[in-house]
């Protein structure tokens, strides 16, 4: 059964799973759904339209699922969906979507969102992301899996932050940040491939070498943007052909579990989808 502090206010229409804990003076509104074994700290407000996944922990003084900070919002029913196994630290603000946008702000699983972070309306976050203290997203931002946003990173609306990238303290991202790279500064600029992070996540040395070649083509060559994408795509094509050739040589000829440049495909797909342009 849920364990609810006697000073907490739980609306009759809220749905609380098995083992949910709600701390003192917290407010859970009508229509909220909280998964099994989630823990809601003291002085937390969870507004209607919010869904919180199992085993998620929300610390004290957070505002979860309040109205979007959008001038055209007129009270439409929108949502905030938070996945399982997230940790949301003190004083975070997570807003619902807008009718003009996606209608939902969506956060994946196994994310760590540190104190004072802000996630605005219509944002979409993947899994295994870290927001350091004070990192903030404007509306309609997408953040890929395993991204790390350094303390007080600011991301402009409609920007995309690629998977496995990392931003430095106080980075100001006014354009898209491609996957796998290090970004820092105001305004944010690229500073190479996130090698330590990729090794920590067991990317092979061959994959890291491919990404280094791709980075040089994107940022250190004289190629225009479209020509750079085509050249980078060629790295993946050549790798795929090489792996196929090795595989044709017989069982056991290929080693290291290479995928033929899947990370290059991810990078090129991201670059082709970019509408705001990428950081330079």
C-alpha cells in the first residue's frame, strides 16, 4: 500500500501504485498516475496530467507538471510523462506540453536530473541522461540517450542535443549539438569527440577512430555542410563494405564485434534532421 504522510493532500482521482511514498505537505492532484515504489519527497507539487514511472524518486520542493510557460497556453489538457527509475533532485521544475506543440513533455528512464534544473514544455528526453545542477531547457528541445549537460547549461528552444555528447559548465547552446561531441562556451562551440564517455560506454577503439575522422570532416575541413555529411556517410559505407568482405572470408574472420559504422549512421541522420544548424 502507499505510505502517505498525514499532511500530504492526495486528490481522490489520483492513482498511486504499490509501495508509493508521499512526503509531508506534498500535493498530488486529480488525474496524476504514480507507478509502483515511486518516492515523492516533502513539499512536492504534482499537477494533473502528470504520470510518474515506477521507482522514480522526486526530492523536496519540486514542481512537477505545472502549466507551460507559454503565452498562447489557454488551459488545454496536456501532459507530462516521466519514465521509470529517474532521480529528480531538489527544486526542479518540469512543465507539461502545449496544444500548439507535442501536447506532452516526455522524459525517458534512468535519468539523473540534479537540483534546480528546468525542463520546459514539449521537450523530449531519452534514457540515461544526466543534468547537472541548474541545467535548463527551453521549449521543444530533444535530448538523446546518455547525454550529459554540465552545470547551468542553457539550451535554446527547438534545439536538439545528440546522444553521448557532453556540455561544459555554463554552455549556451543556440544550435543543435551533434552526437558524441564535447561542447562548451557561450555560445557553445565544439571541442572534439567525447572519448572518455564513449570508452566508458564500451565503444570500440575503431568506432572512436571513425568518429574522430567524422569530426575532422565536419569541423576541420573546408567542406560545406552537405558535402561534409556525404563525406562522413562515406566512412560508414566503407566500413560496412570492409566488414562484409571480412565476413565473406569465413567464420571467425571478423573480430571485435564491429557494426560497420552504426555510429556514423546515427551522426549523419542527426545532421540531416537539423533545422537550426549545428554549433560551430
